C-alpha cells in the first residue's frame, strides 16, 4: 500500500513511545510559528482561539508530512488527533492563566504614555479610565498643541510634556519606563515620523498603539486591506441582518420551547406563591418597544403591588431619579415574593414566551419603555433595528447599577457588533451574573 504500512487499530499506541517527542516538538514549533507565546496574548485567552485553531492545523499537517518521511501512518493519524486535543487543553490553560495574569496586572498596571492634541487625549480619558483600561495607568501625557493644557483639567498626578520633535517621544517614555505608548492624534504625524517612532521604541520593548477613533466598534469588524499602494483600515458595516437572521430565530424557538417545558414546575410554584400573597394577577404584561419601533407586551411574573405603575412618577420625583431608567434598590412597591423572584431573576422567566412568539430574542438589547424611546437621540434609534433580548450586555455588566449612558452604549454596541460568538459569551456570562445577583433589585 505505497509507502504506508497497514495500521492495526489495536496496536496503534503500542510502539509510539519513540514518536512522542515528535508530537511534542511539532506542537511547540506550531505554537511558536503562530506567535502563541506572545506575552500580551496571555491577557486575553479569547485572542488565542484563532491561533490555536491554526496550530492544530499545523500539527496535523506537519505530523502527516513526518509520517510520510518515516513511512508510518501512525504518526499522521495520531497527529490529527493530538492537534485538536492539544489546542483545547492549551486554551483551557490559557483561560486560567489569563485570569491570574490579569489579576496581577491590575495590582501593578502597565505604564502608558499618551501622545496627541489636548482634545483627543481628553476624549480618550473621558469617563472612568480605570474601568475602561483596568490594566493600564497613565504615566505621561505628551501634548502636541502647545500649551493647551486647560482642556486636560481634572487629570491629576500625571507627568505632562509639550512635544517639540518626534524624537522626544522615545526619550520621555524611556525616562519614565513606559511599557506602551498610544498616539491619540495620528494625523499630527506623517508617514516618515510614524516610521521613525516605531524604530525608536522598538529597542525599548515598548508597544506602539495608534488611535483609530473607532469607539464602540468590535475588533472583529476591523481588518487591514491594501488600497492602491497604502495599507488602510477596513471597517465592516453594522451586523443588523445577522442579529435578525433565520439562524438566530431557530435557536430562539428551540431553546425557548425547551426552557418553558423544563421549568414548568417552577412556573407553577411561583404562580401559586404570587396568588396566595395578595390574590392579584400572576403575570405582569408591560408595554415595551420592539424591533422597528413596534410596541408589544412583555411577560413577567408580577413582583410588585397591583397598582405599581401608578406610583412610578411620584417615587421618581421623591428620590430624584431619572424616569427613563427608573430603578430603586429598596422599592416599596415590591412584594415579599417579588423580592425573591427579582433577586434570582425568576421574574423574567416568562419572557421566553416572547422569544418563542418572536417579539423578543434570547440575547439582545434591553427591551425599552415607550418613554425611553421618545427621548432617544438619532443614534439610539439604531438599536431598534434589533429585537430586544431576555439577556444582554446590560445584564452581565451591572443591570440596574448602570447609568443611562452606560446602558445605552451597551445596547448600541450589541446592535452594531452582533456575532454568534458575542451571543454565546453573553449567554454564558448571564449564569454568573444571575448567581451573583449583580444589579438585581
């Protein structure tokens, strides 16, 4: 049979002991070839998924090639199995090590230098920098527009410099032992200056970042592409069509049907408890605004007194709370049973009826009230291109603890950047959020 011997499955592993080093060397070489040992990848295990998939392919390919050279089909067959298995095991290890590495990095953040015009630097630093950049601390600000430091008011205990020449940047970051430099105003530098800057920081082992002004855009939508003689950033359009596609709809129908059947005993117990407490209705059907601005009734187990809606405006005024996203940690309208089912998110289980009938999806933006939608800006109306969800980015990032701006930004991010991977990540993180009861009240 050509150069290969016939393989007896029962003896496949009996004489492979001398070939184990081959697989070990091939796996290590494949990881090195795919730059899987890049230190910065260790902070985000998800970035390693594509790399490890490529490594599994290399292991299978190289093992097959070595098998041909040795005239042994065992090496090739085993390599095809070792590649995927090793990739999965390495990913699990990377996931665990990423948590450890990120924890240590939070205790000793990476020193960051930011270079650019004052207004561009201020735009990057706007809001809670520590929350958005948990692994970095600002060591140096290098301003390119002279003495315009007034726009950087409120930024304390940071070294500031006025840029005189591009060469000064490497000198400053070397002086302050910075590990990364972010160019906030790319247009302030021409091609040659950026090239010289890249050369100068290379010897300092400093990472050079260029701000593309693409806030709220997922990295999966950004690629580089040759346009003429230049390398340009290609931005993929919003993914509304995928978020509303047949694939997502089929998952909603199948999963919702299973959940409603499996949880029917819990439904019955909660319904009985609600009825026994105050003899009021079991379900609360609230008007929400769905895809394309169409109103629908969202199902929930009733967790408040029967006339709760009539008391909203008065409570908002008394507690000086924005009516658009009204939530109270100790809401007097919540019943005893309601307090428990809200804390455990059981009150939201009936929303699977909505995901089954197509007015909602399992994962999506928050289902907004009419008064919220009436106050929407033009940008926020784009979120109405996507069905609201039972869970979403707001659910796994704080729920009721979020500000209006934070919740709206998360909704827009989901509508713009939908992907199957994002839905899976949100769904998995939902379990941890529910168990921890973060923002549930």
